[in-house]
C-alpha cells in the first residue's frame, strides 16, 4: 500500500500559512518569516555552537586519537628541525672562525690571547662555540647534521600527511551522519513546520549550510590542531634556548588574543546574517523561476527584480561586513608578529655579540619565533572560515532542535481486518490558537461508502481529510478507523492504507512507469499496465516516443497538466488502498476525459471508503453521502436528491452552477 504524498498546496481559506508571491511578497495570515528589510535571526553564542559542532566528532574517538598522535609526532619533528639546523650553523661559523686563528694552539689559549688584547666578546664566542684554532669546517659532521634535518622534515611531512588523511575521513563521515540526521529529522517534523518555512530557505539549510560546515571543519580542524601543537612545542624550545627571548615573544600572545576576540565578536553576527540572507535569496530565486510563467503573465518582472535587488543588496552588505571585519585579523596578526620579530632580532644580536648565545641559537630562535607567530596568524586567518561554519551550524541545529510531531505509540494498535469505517467524534481543530476552524464535528463514513464534501473555499474540506491522514493533530475529539483511534496507529501503517489524489499533481523525476508504481514498487508490469489502462493513461503514453520509459521531471514539463493528473490517479489505482481521498482529482482534465475518469474512479471506489472533495457538483451526483460544509461546520448532509429536495445551501450552490440566473436572496452566495 502506498503512503500518500504530503499535500503540496496550502489549504485555501483554512487559516492558511503564508505563501510567498513571485514578487517576494506574502499573502495569507499566520506565521511569517524574514522578508526584505527584516532583521536577520539572532546569533547563538559562538562557544556553545562550536562545542556542539565539535561534539559530533565523538563517535570517531579512535581516528581522533590517531589524528592527535600523528599530529604530535609530526609537529614534534618539525619543532626539532630548527634546533638541528642551528647546530649546523654553529659548525659552519666555528669552522670559519677556526680558520682565522693560529693553528697549533688550544681553544683556551686562543681565548686568553683575545682577552689579553681587550677583546672579551670574541673570547667568549670562541669559548662558547668550542672553536678549534687552525681547523676549517667539519664537512663530515655538517653532512650528518644536514641529513638528520632532512630525515626529520621528511618524516614530519609523512606524519602530517597521514594525519590529514585520517582527519578527512573523520570529518566527511561526521558530515555524512549530519546529513542523515537532518534528513531523518525532516521526516519527523510535523506538516505545520513546512508550512512556516519557505522551501528555498529550508533547502539552503540542508544543502548550502551543511556543505559550508564540511568545508569549514576540513580546513580549520587540521590547522587548529597542528597550530596549537606547534605553539606549545615551539614555546618549549624557545624557553630552552633563551628564557629572555621567549618572554619577549610571549608579549605578542595576549595582544594577539585580545585583537582576535574583539574582531571575532563583531564579525560573527554578520556571518549569521550572511547565511540567512543567502537562504532567503535562494528562496526568492527558486520561487521566481518556478513560477516564471505566472510572473510574466502578470507583468511582475520589475517587481521581482526590485525584490531581488533589495535582498541581494542586504546579502552584499552582510557578506562585505563579515569578510572585511574578519579579514582585518590577518594583517593585525602579521603586524604584531613583525614587531615581535624585530624585538627578538635586536636582542638576539646583542646577546651573540656579548657571547651569551651562539649564532646558531639565535638563528634557531628566529625560526622558532616565525613558527610561533605563523600558527597564530593562520589561526586568526581561519577565524572567518570557522565563524562562517559555526554560523551555518547554528542554522542546521535550528532544524535539528525543531519540535517534532507527537511520538509514535509505544505499543501501536493494529488493524487486522480493515473495512474502511471512519468516524469523527466531536472533533475540533484550529491552525492558530485564536482562530477556530472546525468545532465539535461528528460524522461517520461506513465501509464502501462514498462521502463527498462540498462547500465554499475555506469551509474546511481539505482540512477534514488532512486530519484523517494525521498531517495535523486534533485539538479535541478523536477520529477512528474501524473503531481504532488513529492516534494509536503508527503513521506509516495509517497512511499505508490510504490513497490520495491531490488537485495539485506531484510527480517525481523518473519514468512514467516509476511514477505510477511509486506507491507500490513491487507491482508487476501487468499490474502497472492494467492501472494505466483503467485510468486512460495508456491512451496518451502509447503516443510518446519512449512510451512508459519517458522520463519526466518533478514539474512534468514535457506532458500536459491533465496527463499529469491521470498519472497520479493511476498511482492511487495501483496502490489499492482501503481508504481513498480524492481532492479535486479531475480539475485539470477535459470534460470528455472527466466522464471516462468518473467511470474509472467508480471502479476504484468500489468496496472501499472514499472521501471526495469537489467544487464541480457534477462529479459527486452518485455519492452515497454529501456533506455541505460552511465555516468548518456540516450544515447539511444527505444524498444529491435529498439535498436538492431540502432546498438549502446545497441546492443554492447547485443552482448557481447549473442555471444562468442569479441566486435568490435566501440562497447563500458561494465563496469565490
């Protein structure tokens, strides 16, 4: 059995949720969403959102441990490298100095001679570096040191590469699971949530924002980890070499943190606004191009362009502010780093001249100072990307945190022998708390009975059948199916017994055969063809070049509106549901096809309960029971002949459709 598609259209007049016009405006009452000129949603604090996003990495503990271990080893080898190269510099410098001294003397004698000549600094340099007078550069020792440095850097690169490979897999699996969670969440959300959300806005959260999270995690986590480890390792080496120079380098840290915090605090709300306006712009573009024929027919191109330009300008302002403000971090950090570098170079040079440090130590320290400021600068540069990712995460978390539909019963009821008896018992429902629509309604549809529901627009006809499908929950009363309260059934079980044909047809991208078999994928070819013949789909499909293999998109642009509706009727015919709902199912077909379809649907409705919503009374003359609804109440019920004989609202509606005269004063004027 098939589970019917959720109605695509808003319910006309029944406390509808807003619909966005192609021009960007809105119609209807009820909940609203940000439009042009409205403020963007408020940002959550950066810290909790970032922690929640990183918390999604917990299931990958083992790869995460491997990533950290590889990063520690790789960064550790990189940190040792400058110290080894500093030793190579000392070997070269000692060789140059030794060649200038008189051979045959000892280091202590050369130092004593320098002090006797009043050159104490040179004597300290000779002593500290262990210069051997008369010898040049020790090529063998230098070669061993350089090979060691090469091996360290090669090993470090391999370890960092392996760490990146593990991290990529971990991040992509995390994002994969996030997409699955969002998809599962969407299936658990009630229909009113989708009524309140513009389709383009929701699509942007599910696609653009999750892609942005993936990019942000991939590019920032690796640099954050290696950057922090580099800072710690380099800092340790700097204190080992020279605590004085290390303290000079540390002065830049609190200044850098303060600058980064102040800039990030101002840029984060703008990143949230950027992605909010991006989603709203996507929504406008999606609806404008989906309804481009309507836009042109009503001459609304200029209004659409104006609305687009306004929202595009808002996106430009938010994006410019976010990128410009966050972009200040990089030059600010470079400026602070250069100040630190100059201070270290000056003080280090003085200490070499005084003989308290070797040239190789100063060289290594300068490299460490660069390694120390570089990750800080990179981390600052990553802040704009990180903030953008966290802003997207907030929007995705808003979907994951949305209130879900009422949970399924712990011990669901089962229908062992479904007959199709539907009973409304004192049912009350309203879309918004302050505007009642249906109040204390009771009715019973017996098995095999065809119940037609008629009335003016906004009377509550479509709402009535939506309540049977549990697209919305009741405010009071209950609905039973074969004596079982439908809230005691699993939604899939309930909807799997109901077939629905909507006024607004909905087809999925695929072949005509696949669309007919959508509600019953295991149907045989013979059953599909039988359903197509019974609903007159076969008649036009045979004329198509590819027949039942003709591929149609979700809009069904390569077939007519009437042909699309025939396919949806064939889909319901094939599913063989025990309860059938037809919502203006023949509104898009011609008169001759409608007559043929009436016969097909009569066969379809046989031996099953059917609810038929109709505006054209000619389609429901043979209904077993006709309900006349006005303002959510059943004002009349009976057969066609009985209601005509009663000369009430139904008779007035009938005369307004089948006579040329105007309704009398005693007759209600049908709503347009």
